[in-house]
C-alpha cells in the first residue's frame, strides 16, 4: 500500500481495514497482540506508514526483517551502523511533515500527528528489547507539541446543526455519542446485542407500566480503567437506534462497524458540512468533554465519575445505584442535550420549573448580600474574600488577584461585593473544571 493512500489515523470503516496489505510477520504480530485493542488499531496503521517509508528508502519491509537487521547492527562498533534505526526515526518524522500526503487532506502531517506516528516504531523496538536511543533535540517532546493545539468545545447548537446534515447512521452515532460520553475505544466496542436487548427490555417495561418509553440505562466496563460506567440513552437516541437497526443488517457483533478514526472522521465531516465555527481540533473526545462540561455544577462529582467510567468507592457506587442517582442526573440534563428538541414529557413545564428555581436562588442571593452588607464592614469583607481566595487556591488567578488587590489597597473605594463574588465563583468553577478534565484523561482516550 502506497503512502499516498495512508494517513496518520485509520481512515474509513472496518471493511477498508481488511483490504489493507498488512505486515503479518511474527515480530509484528507478537508486538501488536501485546497492545490493547484500541491502541492496536492505531499502531497497526502507523506501522504501515513506516513500512511505506522503508520501502522508499530501501530499508527491510517487515517487522521480523527489521528486528534481525537491528540485532546485527547493535553488534557493530560503528555508531552510524549501530544506531541506524535510532537516527532514521527523526528522518521519518521530518518526511511525514514534508513529503507524506494524508488520505483525506492530501497534505503532509502536522507536527503533533507526525510525532504520534513515530510512537508505533519506538513501541515496536522497545517491545523486542531494542529501545531506540534518539537524541533529545532530534524530536520534540510530547508536552511541547500537545501545548500547540486544543480540542474544539462543542455546544448543543453546533451539534444540532451537524445532526441535521447527517444521514441515518451519522445521526445515530452522533446522538449516542452525546448521550454516552464514552472514550472512543469503548464506543466502538459497544455490542449490537447489548443495545437491542436494552431497547427490548425498555419496551416491555413501558408496556407493563402503561407508559411511553423513556431512558435506557445499562452498565459498561471501560477498557482503559476497567471501571464500571453507568450509561444512558435518551428517547430520541432510542428512536434513531430502532431505525438504524432495521436499516443496517447485522454484519458484526459491534453496534457500529466503524473504527476509532472513522468516528473522528465522521465528526469532522459533519462539522465541515454544517459549516460551524471551529476553535480547535475535532475528535471523538470532544463529545466526552461536552458531557463533562455540561454536567459540571449540575451533578455531584461521584455521580459524574460513575457516568464517565472513573473510579469511585464501592460504598458510593452502592449508594448511587440504590438511589438511582445516575438516572436522575441524566433525566435532569436530557432536555439540554436534545438534538431534536423533543426529549422527555412535559419539557416546557420542566424548563419553567428550572427557571423558577433559578429565580428563587437569585433572590436568595440578593437577600444574603443585603444581610452581609448590614453585618460586616467593608474592610472585613475584603479581608474575608482574600482569605477565601487563598483557601481555594485562587489568589494567583489574574482576575482574582486584580480585584482583591484593588479592594484591599483602596479601602475607600466602594466594594462591589456582587462582582467580587462572581469573579471568585467563576475562577473556582474554571479551576475545578480543569481538575476534572485532568482526572478524566483529557488526552487521547
């Protein structure tokens, strides 16, 4: 397979993969089989790009041959021979950014994508105990590269626009993705039989209880952390899945016979069709980030962790299960993630109730502020706010530092208590959200 038809990521669906000419040598097969399934797909195709490069450069064209070549070279006293592969990987890195053409873009890879491809070659030789010794200046660090880009942050209006541009399969995938917030590897491993059974069970329960179908709830064990994840599918997703299952015959045990990179491509394709404004890279993880951002501040952290496949104690898990906390949480945010604006019964009534609750909270805040103004001096309020900022680790935040410094150094200036509280609250929210993203692995998976 020529480099021009390959890309950094897996482009296409599972059928495309089987048609690719793969390296089935013993050394390569053993290495790939030692990797987790989601990583295996990536490494297999990144390895193929490397072999395409090797073909052009006259380097052995499969893993076993390269391994034998490496063994002989390591015995040499000539460093040019001994460290041939160590020096070739940086050249490969540069080739990816200059000569290689991606399948979709027909352009060379970005620095970050090129660096990601090289991880497969390093992993192969490391597995066979011939770790590559690459000079520090020859390749950029992953930390440096990762800081050069950010993931796009979807809002529900963009997702609705994208939804309207998709076909049945694309709409169904998008609807399920915004409901489940699973990592890409977990999403592609969803079994068709599991979902069909869950839909059948919900129909039977609804019929017995003489009600409309509502939310499907099931538990799924994540691949990365081996933790149970409480999953939910909304009414609109159920309806789409029913159409999808009737339209697309079963060809494999997977719900969607798509690869991880095919899912990333699906999102990018819908984003391009819908002409939404993009602020960063688009990948499947953006939907997980969308869910976490939406839940933040509305749902308690243990419940959110259980719904995103993060570890919680057994006691907390038991409490959450017994009280159906995840079901309640998903029911709360279901109207906020609707792609068709038709989720749930009495959606308008619920929205009115939410608005009324917000009004009550606002008036309570006003009364509380009035009470504080009557009982605490301006100077003491400034001191208290500074103490709170220090306790929450917000003193060094730019906005917080500016307003606290101004109020403390100029006590004669009227203290805008509401503004100060708002800035503190916003800074704390951002810091807490960053912490949650970090704990949820805001990297690849």
